[in-house]
C-alpha cells in the first residue's frame, strides 16, 4: 500500500512540515510554496491531504487559510493539531547581531516575535517571506541578514542559531488543520467549523442565531468574522462548535442557521484535539 501524500507549506523546515510529520510520520510529504497551493494540490488530486496553519495563540487567525476555505475551495477539515511554536533567530555562520540589517520571515512569525524584533533590531529592514524556511533559504544567499525560523531549518540549511525562544510568549501555540475531500466520522469528542452571512442588516440578527446554539446547550468554542470581499461593512461569520454535524441537536441548529443565512458552508466535523498525556 502506497504512503499517503500530504501537502504542506514548504520548503522543508517549516512548522507546517512538523505538523504534517506529527499527523502521519509515514506519509510522503509534498512541499508547496503557499497555502493556496497546498489546497490546490488536494483539490486536484496531487495530494491526499494538506496541512495548513489556521490559528495562532498570539497573532490569531491565519486569514489566508480562512479565505481559501470560504471563497476558493470546497475541501473539508478532517483533523486538527495544536503544536508549540518556538522561534529562533538564524544567520549565516559567522554573522554577528551587530551585522544584521535585514530580517526575513513569514508574516505570522514576524508578528509572533514583534517585541524581540522591535527591541533588538529596531532599524532592521523587515522582509516578508512565503514561509519561515523560505526565509532561511533567502537569508543564506544575502549579506548582513537574519531569518526567524525553526531549529530544524537551521540544521537543514546549515544556518547558525543566534538566539532561541524569541517569540513574545513562551506558551506560543499554533493550531493546524488537515484538509481533505471529506471530513471525519464521529468520535464522540468532536468539533464542527462553519461560516455564514446574512443578506439583511438589522438589529439582533446575529444574536438570534447565537441564541439558537445557547438554547440547545451547544458550546461555541470560537466566534469571529471576515469581510465578504464584496462590499465594505459586510461580513462572514465563522463559528467553531462542540459536537459533530451528524448529531441530532447539531443537525437541527445548523438547519435553522442555514435557513436564515444568505451564505452557509460547513467546513467539516473532526476530532477535537487532545494533548497526549
């Protein structure tokens, strides 16, 4: 039996690769240059699953992933993983802190290390990269540069670690999701993610929907909004709830919400992440 093909945000050495390895250590990993490319690989059949970041405990939601789920792909969330994220400052061997004039990384990593960057390198030029590992690749080809990335990236690209644990909070966590053609069967300890919006704009509309969950004793673990990208001031609401979309009370409330919505999409039901003992 051939190994499962899992797409991830590459190149090798990213936190997404780490998440993919933890999800399935025996899988054949396929690196792609963007979250959109990861989703497209699964959509087209090039990969069986894709692993992408969706939320960070410091910077919040990964909007690229949310927008792809809302607007661009019909893939489902099959699994979630939560990983501790430790950022390191990497340089070409021999480079000193005083030499650094350019600092590269993925925007999420730069945001998670904002205090360190502002205090230690206030005059450095900040350059966004497609991923933390891509930042290291680019940094290794430049003079007077540094990159924020993983310990594994330092090993893979022969970089020197100038500082470690530079994230703003020691308990920095990132939630990853596994995208696939279908979601996960019920396990008894599940979450469901969905998105919806309204054609009308009137007082109490969102509250009335949220009360539908409360009245059925369904816990909402996450509530947020994203612009519709059509008109200013119009939003798509995103919810994570405790329960599987096949459970009778969840089926009932989702039917009520869909009836009131102009746009409605269930991203999937999947096992709630539980940290290993």
